[in-house]
């Protein structure tokens, strides 16, 4: 099965990238106006603008008000992108719980330089207004909220989540939403609703270690699909898998895969959804980083492209607002009954007060102002982190370039042992995430993930530089 032909805006974007790479368009050069491009290539102005915005999100173009679009300046000493992993020939039995537990224990140690856990720092979140809403709800109606809530969750919060879904082009009713204990519970409910022990789940590779831990606990196997550092999963690779192997479900990031930061185009998302519909395989999407984007527009989740026909949507506020509140949600569509049954069995319902406070916070519009601020902060953090990595790590290092989220993926030369680096770094008071925890088959030992979720300061910068020196010393040994 062949990969679908790219959309016209993608073809135009690829052509401009090629002209940059071969030197035809140099950094700082002004590109033709949107109108001129639409006339020259006989495409609509909206298509030309879509191509330019895609390139802006990738960092190829920059927009200057009242002036137009320009080729972005070349980054001095910019490192190459990580390579795409080879396809696996068979599913893997997941055995990762011990490694994950050890990493999380170290990542929670405040004495270590915090590069390990992808949890935003409370100093960056500045969620005082949310906490005041919680205190007010407890003070005014604490007795009324000291009860079990409806199993689906607090109705006012489900209404606010449903309203926000409309912004990405998906219509949800409040009763379509199930509140969960973070995105982890949402993914667990979804997987247990569509698969049974021994089934195979198709996943990105590399992927979030928390998902791998969930697969292990549920007794599910993982088929690791090669994931491009910018474009995400290749629909062609998925097509070959579905023709050859029985797959119970797929679990993919909507945007900004953890740890790569990759994001599929809408065209590839549609191609992937068409494949899954043809083979009657459900998609579980993790959109936990969807609100932390650096481009002009929020990336479109899968559920907005297929209307929820074959998609189970999972997300939370843990990465963008309140990790300590542990509030996530799931929109399970055709699998709502199965998800509800499992929610009742696993945890019955969630705590009411945090849900009431969060609903009030969302209703005031404060969340949108908060998001605008933290997007700028995380983007600046990632730029600082990337520059420091480029200056401190071996020249052969490859580095991701995410357009959202707050993690970077580093690939060092083949044979490098990030586990050995992890042990040495802990001795020096530094924590990061070694690459092998992001694979069911324990690949990516020569890779590591760094988090930019904490305030960038001298301590963090010094920790990155010392980590780079340790990596150089190991390569030279």
C-alpha cells in the first residue's frame, strides 16, 4: 500500500525547504508574498498561507509584521536531527516497570538538577489564581463538595472541557466527557476497554515510558513503529503492519510526541485514520501536550478529523496547569460504556473540590491567558537548553527540534551508553531520562531525554554543561 500523495501546501513547503537546503534561498532572504506564490503555482491564497504557516512552525520561516515572510537565520552550530529508528519485525513483551520506578524516584529528588521528569515546575505555572478558586470553593461550599460526585465527573468541568473542544473543530457534549485521574488513568481505561491480555498495541518509537508501563501492567504487547523526529509515524509503515499483524489498537500522540516532539501533518493524520477505519482498529490519542504549541494555531487532534468515529481521546491539565490536581479526561465515543464500567471498578469517581475549582478557572478565561504565557516560557526554555546542548555536548550529538512541549531528545553516536552516563550524572547531582526507558524492546541506549520544564537558571545551565562534559569524557575513553 502506497503513502497518499502530499497535499499541495505540503508540496510547496517541501519545495521551499529544498531551496533552503541547496542554498537557493539564504537565511534572511524575503520569500515571495502569499499572493505571488498563489499566482505562480496556481494555488489558492489559503493553500499558500497554510504552507508558510507550516514552515513557520518548523522554524524555516519567520513572519515580520507589515513586511512578509523571511527565511529564518541559520542557527550557529545547529546539530542534526535524530535518526528514525528501524522498524521492528515483531511485537515486544514489555518489561520496564523497575527502570521506570527508579527513574521517577530520582526525578522527584529536589537536590538533583531537574532534567529528568517531564513535569512543569510550579514556579513556571504560577497557578495561584487556580489555588484561590480551590480555597474559595472549600471555604464557601466545602461541606457540599465533600461527597462522591457523579462517576463521569463534575458537570461544570465537563461543560468547560466540551466548550474547549469546539475550538479544535470537534463537537462534544458534556456527557461525552469522563473525568479521570490524569491522562495516565485515561489511557489505562481506554486500553483496557479495547484490548485483552496478550493483544498487540501499535505505538510510536520512541514513546513515553508511562505508556509502556501501562502496557506491561495490562499484559499487552507493543509493536514499535518508526517515528520521524518531525513528522511522526509514517502511515506507510502502519499500513504494512496492519496487513501483516493483528493489532488491537494504536496509541499515538496527537502532537509533540514525548520524547521526540514530533507532530504529524493533518494530511498524514487523515491517511492514518483512513487506514485504521479500513482495518477496524481503534485509535487512542494522547493529546496531553496539545495546548503547549509555539506556532500560530493549535494542532488539530485526530478526534476533530474523524469526529470521534474511531478515536478515543485522552488528555489532562497536568502538563499545562496543575500536575498536582491530577485531572484528566477521556472522550471514548463508541467505547463509553466499557470505559465507564472500568472507571467504576478502578476508582469509582474523582475528588470534587479540584474539579469545581478548575471549572471556575476555565470559565473566567484565565486559562487562555495562562497558556499564552507558559508557551512563551517553554519555548524560551527549549531554546536555551538547545543552545547549551550544542555548546557542551559532543559535536556528533543529534538533537530534536520540537514545535511544542518542553522536552528535547538527544542521540549520541552508536555504542554510547546513556545508562552509564545516568549513573555518573547522579553522582554529580544531575538527573535526566536515559533513552532505553522509551522503548518496549529497550532500544535507544545511546539516547537521552532532557526536560525544560523548570525555570532556566544558572544551576540548570551548569548541570547541562557538566552533563555534556561527562558525555564527551565517555566518548573519548
